[in-house]
C-alpha cells in the first residue's frame, strides 16, 4: 500500500509540470495541443486499477525525458468532467495511451507498456518532425 501511494505521489509530481494550464480540463488540453500540432500523449487511467498504477509509474519514469517536446494530457476516467472526452475517443479499457503525432493521427496502446517501449514510442513522435 505504501509503495502504491508513493508511486502515485511520484506520478503526480512528475506530471504536474507537464500540463501548462493545470485548471484546464483534459478535453481543452488535448484540443489545444492538437490545434498547436504538438506531439501528444493522452493517458487514460484510474487511480485504483493495478495496471493503471503500474503504467502511472512508467509514465512518471519516462515522461520527464520528453517534457517540453511531447504534451501529456492526464485523464482520470472516473472524473465526471472527462465523460465527453471518453465518449469522443471511444474509450473501452484502461489503461489506454493514445499517441498523437503532429498531424493529429492517433496510435492507441491498451494495457501496460514497458518503459523502453514507451520511451521509443515517444521518441518516434518527436522524431517525426
């Protein structure tokens, strides 16, 4: 339990700086990033599923390497304010990661990714400039 709470705290600390407007809803964050043609990772999860917690740890480890070149949109699926976005992307399972390139094309990954796989996918987004 302590490990999970520490991992969650570390995840929140590592991703807090990723979102420029912390008070902005994820839908608006995603729309703004796509409109600006920014490579974007939309991360759909809950705070209580084991696979989500593992993926949150992985994102916390890897994302800081890409902060500034890839926008992170963090979406808690149990937040009522995110219902429209969940419907928009047709979310069915968590954790789900959608990697949007500069053209707005999305690549979907469902489940846990290894840190090297996440790192390579994010690097590919950045390389496609």
